[in-house]
């Protein structure tokens, strides 16, 4: 069967003896097993099949999805008994129900928002599967070939948990390239939905634009930064649909400017400002670097600067380029804020760890010839749970700085 051309038969792997792959050396403990760690196999499983993983001594390590086309050769679903993933539908329903229950019952997210991450891939023991709930839409983002092959099964289980939901499937280009397949279909167009977040309303297009259509991971950070914006002049760079900017205005900032190069998201941000009757917000179509340089020359510089660029490090080959851009963003943001002001800076590059990123931020302050104090380290909201043995799940990093 051509990869990505049809829906995988979910029952086969549960009924047949699974292929076994053996590790070279000890297991790292994380859910990703790279090709260099797998011993040659006598016969190759089909890409997308479930396989049992053994250590060098032949002891069972876990069960996961195989993909010979990917550097991540196996994505582990279970480290328990071989029977844990015997029936795929039952396993998937159990995992997604637990993830859904965490958000709705434990975190009580419906009390404050209608948009959250329902499934966070490795953080919910479903590596390669992301699901965002945006009002009555569920956006399924596939980062693994195996889940794309099983998209009908995923949708069936999700509709059992959320009857009547509009389900959208999408595959980011980077994921398709890394997994070695072409999805050959565009995300379903379900129109626009209105979401609510901490008292504000936004119109979003599920599955369209950046990521799933909304950055659920920054929800708590938007509120935290806004608490520092009362009475302040705020500049939100790489503002996207205006999440930080509008929360700042809603919390009492006297002036708010949002800057982005994407005219589509800026129009949505303007719509959100009108939708929430926030008149003191201005959105500017401009390059963020140019905007920060211009603001730094103003007599009255902003008291709060937010900079939240897109992912700048996507592969090892582009590390140096991405590191330089992070340095430039932070140097310019720190230079642009008034003395005694606040800079909130973020990175969503999972390949860049927190200590390395903080080092870039502090060196950027020296480059800008400003003194900074670290007030708080931020991350994704609790609907993006993390596994201690998988550092990449802590992809979002943020810092609030006091700048003198």
C-alpha cells in the first residue's frame, strides 16, 4: 500500500504476531528510537506497523510504530506488556479518554477557555499525534506516518469522546518530509469558529494558517504577561492573531501595538479587537526587525515588549542560522524597551534546550548594552504535559526580563 494513500487496517497488528526489532546498546528511555540505535532486521515491517522492541539481551522494551523512512525509526507507545497495544482501538480510546479527562475534569479548562490541547503527542503517550480542541472543532495534527494511516480510527475515537465535533486532519510539511510521505489531501475546510480565552473572543479557522489555527500553548503566558501591562505602552512583535496584544489591552494597557508580516493573521487580529471592543490596539504590517529598530529610536519607548518568533531551528543543519536570529531578536527587543521596562521573550524550537536559549538571551542583553534581571521562566500550559525523559516535549521556552 502506498504510504499515505489509504487508511491502515487497525486490526491486523493486533491479530498477527508483530515483528521484533532489537536495540544496539541500552535504551535511552525516551519514546523516540533512532535508526542508528536499531540492529539490522531479517525482514522489514511495513512502514506504519506496530513492532515489539527488545534490548540486546532479548528482553522486551516496549511496543511502537515502525517507519524505515524516518530517522525516528520507532515511536514507542507502550513500555508495558506486549498485550498493552493488542487492540489498537481500545488502546487509542483509553489514551485519548485519559488525556481528555485531564483537561476537562482535572485542569477544568472549560471554565476559562474553549480552546485547548486535547492530546500532546509524547506527553500523552501517543508520540506523533496532536489534537487541539477549538470550540466545536478538533484539529488533528499528524507528525507520524502511522497515525496518518489510522486517521479514520483516530477520528472515530475522537467522535466517541466529542460527539458532533468537526474533525480536521492536517500534516505539517516538515513532518511529512521527515516521515517520508505525501498526505495527498488538504485539510478539510470547516469554516470559522469563535473561541473564548480568558474573557476574550477570537475568530479562528481550524486547521488553516499557522499550526492548528490557534496557539493554545501560550494561553497562560498571555495572561501572565498582561498582568504586567496595566497602564503601559505595549509592543507585541510577531503578534500573529493578537493574543498577547489583546490580552494586554483587556488588562488595562493604555496603548498597544502589534506587528506581524502576515497580513491574513493581522486582519484576524483586527477583527478580534473589534469583536472585543478594544479600541486602543493598533496592528502594523511590518518586518519585526525593522519595527524594533524604529521603536528603539523613539523618544518614548514602550514599557513592555513581547517577542514571540516562529520556530527558528528546525534541523541541525540550520542551527547556526537559527541561533543568530534568536540573538538578533533578543538584542533588538531588549534595546527597544524603556529603562525599567519589561521584555517577554519566547522560543518554540524544541531542538534548543532551555539553558542554551537563556544563554543567548543574556548574551543578547550584553550586546544591547543593557542590564537585565530574570523575573520568571515560562513554558507551555498544563494541557501540554511533558515527559521527564523527553526534553523535546518542553519545546516552548519563555522568559520575563526586567530591563534597566
